């Protein structure tokens, strides 16, 4: 698994020193939906990096087989359940449920602009 920039930020202990900006735009969809999608993708990438057992990976640094086995095992961890729990505790829709809110916003607000 190739580490993302978020993994590199977390692994280096630089999370408190790095500013992360969103630039997620697609002209084929409304801006609100693109912004929500980009914000959620960014938060998910950060969560995935934070859930990584960095200390265990560091301990396995000299043992390529153990390190690779651990990285492969990470793919099976229940990231989705942790993400859904985070969303519920933050009072935002988990999974794909946010899309319904965006569609409602499009119907109620954006359609009135034309």
C-alpha cells in the first residue's frame, strides 16, 4: 500500500504543523456536493492515517516481511465502522446518507436560482 500524503503527515508527527486545504471541484456537479464530497474524503484519509499503527510499523522497519504483512492486514481493518461512528457522534449522516441531504438542498435552494 503506497502511503498517502496524509499518512506521511501523521507518520512524521507533523499534523499540528500542516495546514490542509480543500480544492475539490468538478464543474459537472453543484459546488455544495463537490465541497461535501471533498471534505469527507479528506477527513476519511486523515482518519485512515490516524488509525494506522505507526509504532508497530516503526518497530518492523528492519523486517520487510513483517512490515508488508502488517500493511496488508491494515486493509482488512474496519475503517468503515469507525468512520460511521465518527459521523454519528458529529451529527452528520454516515455512509452515503449525506447525498440525500445534498439532493434536498439542490431541490429546495439551487433549483430556485434559475
